[in-house]
C-alpha cells in the first residue's frame, strides 16, 4: 500500500519567533518513504534538525514577522496490515522490566498516576494481567470519553479527561496511558498520521494520538479513541505524553491561521 501524506500549517507572527517543530516522519519509518519527507517553509528559511532523547526528529527555525507557511507532501509505503493482535502477550513484573522502559511507568505532565491510582485499581485489579487488562483499560476509556473538538484545550490532563468525560484523541491516549501506568504497565504516547483508510470517513483529517504498552517483551499498539485495529499509521514521534511530542513549540507569539492534514491511499504512481 502507498499512502500520500502531508500537511499545510500557517502562522501569523507579530514579531520574529523561534520555533521547535516535530513534523517529520519518525526514523523507524523513513526507510518506507518513496518520496522525500522535507519540511518546506514559505518564506524560505534555514531549518536545523536534530534527534531528541526519545529518537524523534526535531526541526528548529526562526520565523520572521508576518505569515509563515509550513508544509510537506510525500508518499510512504505501508504493509496495509492492521495493528497486531497478540492476546497472549504477558505483563512483566516491574523487577523484570528493561531499564529504558521503567521511565514509562512514572507519572508525567499530562498523566497523573498519583491522582488516578485508586480509580485504576478499583476498576482493573480483577482483570487478567497482560493484553486482557490493557484491552479492558482501552475499552473503558473509549466508552468513558465522548469525543468533542469543542472540549479540547492544551492544559487538559488525564485526570481532567476522566473527570470531564470528554475530549479529543490526545485525551483518550493520556487517560489510557495513566491508567496503564497505575497498573504497573509501561505506556508511552504516540503521534502521527492515521488516515480513514479501510474505515468510513469520520470527519476533518488531523494528526492522531494513540499509545503503546510494553507487553511480552515488545511495544504493542493500542488506540482508545478508535478502539479497533487500524491500518496505515505513520508514526511521527513518541514520548512520555504530549509534552514531549508537540507539533510546534513557539518561543513567542504565533497565531495559528491555517491547519490542514492529509493521509490517504495513493492509487497512482508519483
């Protein structure tokens, strides 16, 4: 399967402002690119890239005063397979976890394990550890939160999503991650493209959030928003939660003027 993917984002900047962007395809998928994934700027600007502590590709630039357009358009190969289903994947004892995985047991900015621990144990202590427990958490979050763009806000945490029972895909991911960590299951936040390939079109395209858990000696994909195996995920970045993987950090005033994301099957050759 070939997927045409990209975005156009525009900012209005009253004055020059440094920006830190996370918009490039993750290194684990760059070998699948059929055409280059290049961050374009209008006006043309120097862009410097580096790899952060989680292995994500970050871009730095200085936006001038006025309108700035950021864009990319590329084709990537995908297997066309849905998310793997591994029901016998076991939950590991904390003592047996690899050192680099332990970080994803800890509370973080948007995933307050201290505020949700009692709730998590009351809901899931009698579920079977492993895949079944993570699926129970995913089912709970999927049914508990009502999707609504109008209720999105940048400071909403997992606890807020739980108490308000509404939000967007990042809120589903944050709540599921926090509940998994409360149950001693390492969980991390993922962001990327997820087109409506193989499912009915559900609305305006956006970047998507899902999560991964450490079960059976590997990271496994779960998605509390959709709660079904999906195909054609194109990963951009992973981290503890959304604070590690924002599409843009602006160190000054920058007003979002336009935002468009595309991800669909490419049926013809480039």
